[in-house]
C-alpha cells in the first residue's frame, strides 16, 4: 500500500496533547515504534541487527492528557529489561536527534460492540469512539503486567525463543541451529515452571507485551460476552476475527489452528492458551509491527519533525528527500539478499 508523508509540526512534545475541540491526534492503545540512535545503546542495535529492522522498541499508548482531570502529559506502557513501566511521552521522543518514533493504529471496523458497549458511549468524551472499551481493556492488560519484573530465567527463555526464530529465518540452510535454540528454549521454560515464583505471571520483552495485550483483552471480552445471551452474537463474531489482532507471521499455523479449534468447539476460549500460541505472541518483534498491514500508519516523528501518514494513489512519488527518508522507515523489512521480501 503506497503512503504519503506530510510535514505537520515541529514540536512532538505539545502537538499530540489534547488542547482543542478537534479531537485527540492519538488514541488509547496506539502502537508506538521507536529506535534509539544513541551509539551506546548496544541492545537496540542488536535487536535491529537480529530482526533486520529499523525499529528496536515497541510500546503502547496508555493515557491521553486531560487537563480537566489533572493529566497534563501523555503516558505509555512499555517493557524494558528491568520490567514493565509507565513512562511519559517525553521519554519516547526527547532528545529529538536520538529517537525516531512511528505510530500505528488498529482499525476496528471488524469489531462488534455488545449492546452494553453501545449504550455506554459518551459523546462528551473526546476519546470515545467505536471499540474504545476494547482498547481500554488492551491498555489495562498491559498495565496489569507492571509488576511483572523480569528475572534471569525469563530473559534466558525469551532470548532462546528469539534465537530460534532468528535462526529459522536467517539460517534456514542450517536447520540444526534452530533445533538447538528450540531445545534451549524448552530447558528454560521448564526451569521457569519449576522455579520458586509463586504467581503464574507472564513476562515479556517489549513487543511481546503489546501483542499479548491485544490478544488477551479480546479473549477475555469474548469469554465474558459469551456468558450473556444478549452479547453472544457479538462474542462469536469477534472470536471469528481473532486473526485481526495477530501482528506477526504464523509460520507453523499455531494461531490459525487455535482459532479453528475454537470455532469448531474443540477448544473453549476460557481454557488455558496453548504454550505454542503464547510463545508465538511473546516473540513478536518491532519489525513485525512495522511490517504488518493490519495496523495503519498514522505518524512518524523524525528528528523532532512530525509527519502525518496517509494512503496515496499507486505510483505516488515523494515530494522531497525528507519525505522519502520518512517513507523508507515504513518499508517492509526482513529482506533477502536479492532485495525481495522474505515470506514468513
């Protein structure tokens, strides 16, 4: 899909704050992509190298500013190696030369609201829109992990899962490497289950937190709605569209098989989610969010300049070198040596 980028402002610290009646420019649970250009950020460079990506971090928009309620800033939920945190928008974009930020949004034309949701809309609420209660549930799921601090075993497990995925993609001619990484992942998983942790808490690297939150919020809403006769039709429709919130490839068909079994009644959605599905969700990368066309591009902030992203007609050509540089940031990644996009 071709895009155009239009320069709209030069101050990302204030542009996205709600200060007028035109409505918010951001939306709850928008997906935030970021790259840290600081040469000291080795982890950022490793992620970009391993995933062949221009992006190294993913976060989720938690709260829009609302001066009338005492919130003067915009906040995000993000996962770092030290745990899950709530951070201000300023942390994502400043210093301007150090960070590049992309903003993507999930269209909800497929999402069916229950009669209760329809009755709860407030025309006086500037962020109220179709599907807002689901989006608030998504951000709630992300926030629910705020105390889920990583321990070394979880970091090792996730690292092994990422290794397995990277090996499968980039070292397909050496299948033994992926097999070894997979065995390492299983060892760490068992180690984690047999550990002293008393709570069954999931742990995430940044993109896995965002992907899981979208999935688990929808799953829980479907569970609740199936219990209400007036909401069952909406629940069944949303269950049939669960693939809309998978933002990465599904090479082994684990997610597709899970949804198919739910539809066929072979699994109940309230049953524990299979490990292979959870592992698929947890190993989502920033590159996946960049590549996935289920999410719409809305903005890119490059060196402090805000570019609004809109669809363009076929054959559209950038109008400046600056626009071309922004559009390059949005190109699908994971490319093979001959320049063709690899298929996951």
